[in-house]
């Protein structure tokens, strides 16, 4: 439902992982609200078509590679003249990342690279532009597992999201008086390919997860996109360094209604 058009009109937004799930819904939402959107992703089959659909720009980027990440933000600046919003969202949740007892070092490192080091690289690339402008909004995708432990562990994933949350908090504090806000989005389970892949092989695991969601369902990506839009726009001007939980009530529940 559109509340008001043009909430980020004329601003330039970089979205990593913009070819699927939460990122794709946010790319569309940002474009609806008037932003120039730069999509950074690995998915060259989908990227150019999505960019055309929203009148934006697609850049092939592996978010674990510093040079490619720097080039992504430079493209935004060179093409549209500013970098106003960075939604650092690309992430993975591979099956090899499981209980600490079964997760080997290679799987651990891969998840840390894609989920955590990438956010460090993206913030490091975006901040100089934003500090020069004296204004900017960074939103990093963490997860509700950054604040709560899960019995069905994905050890590196949870640790990476804890890192994203504390890095976002620290950056939010450091740059608050220079006009740059940094917040962590902490989604509950969202109906995206990432989650469907994880639960397809294990329906019992999906059911177990749902039991703990007071709203009784997984979120749709569009519901996350609305939250990201709020954090990106001036409507959240007094928010920085926050743990922005959009989790269907998970973190508030001791027992859930049945
Ligand atoms: N789906 C959920 O339940 C859920 C819950 C909490 C947090 N999250 C987080 O939200 C973010 C987005 O998740 P989603 O569910 O939309 O996932 P998704 O799998 O639907 O989309 C992820 C996108 O990131 C891209 N990507 C993956 N690795 C990349 C890399 N190295 N470089 C560039 N792009 C890369 C993929 O190509 C894909 O387009 C992730 O950080 C995820 O951890 C998801």
C-alpha cells in the first residue's frame, strides 16, 4: 500500500543482493518512491532486467571483493552524483553451516566473508561519499538471530549477524554528529529463496520455527522493504545505531498464542 510518493525522490540508493528476496523488494520500493537505484549482485541473468524495470543501474559485484565493492559505490556516484542510501543486504545461508560440531572452517569462513566482511567493505566504501555530503543513511541487514539463540543452529550465520549488528551500532555512534545514520535491520524469517532453500529439505525445521512467531507466519519481502524505506528516508531522522527488529513478535514472546 502506498502511503506517500517520493519519500526518497532524487536520492541515490545502492542495494546489494538486489536481485532476489528482501533486496529485490526494496529495489522496487525505493524506485516507487523516486530514488535512483543501483543494484549490486552476482546474478547477471536477472540484474539487467531488474535495472531496466526500475530505471536503475545494475553492477555485477561480489560483495567479498574490495575492488568490486569500491567500484559499485563509485558507479553510483559517477552515474547519479551522490550516494545517499546504502542497503548492505547480500547474504547467504548455506546448508554446510550448521551445528558447530558439524561446520568446518571453510564453511565458517565463507559465511563470514559474504555476510560480515562484505558489510565492512560496503560501509567503508559508502562512508567517504556520505561524510563529504554531510548526509546519508546506511542500513545493514542483520537478523533476529543476532539477538536470540536458536536451537537449530547455523553457527557462522548467527555469529556473522551478531557482527553486523555490533558494527552497525558502532558506526551509528561514531558518525551521528556528521549526518550519517547507520541502523541494523533485524528481520524475522522472511519468505524468500534463502529461507525456502533452507526449509525445503526439512519441513519439520520450518514448523518448529513458525511455532515461535506470534504472528503465525513468515514475513513477505515487501514487509521488509517498507521497514528499509523508513530507515532510508528522513522519517527515521532521530534513529541511528538501532537494532530495528521486524520479526513478527518473535523477540517479544515468551509463549505464543495457538
Ligand atoms: N529470508 C530470511 O528469512 C532472512 C531473515 C533474516 C535475515 N535475512 C538476511 O536478509 C538478507 C537477504 O536475504 P534474502 O532472504 O532476501 O536472500 P536471497 O537469497 O533471496 O537473496 C540474496 C541475494 O544476494 C545475492 N548474493 C549472494 N552472495 C553474493 C555475493 N557474494 N555478492 C553479491 N551478491 C550476492 C544473491 O545473488 C541474491 O540475489 C541476507 O543478508 C539474509 O541473511 C534473511
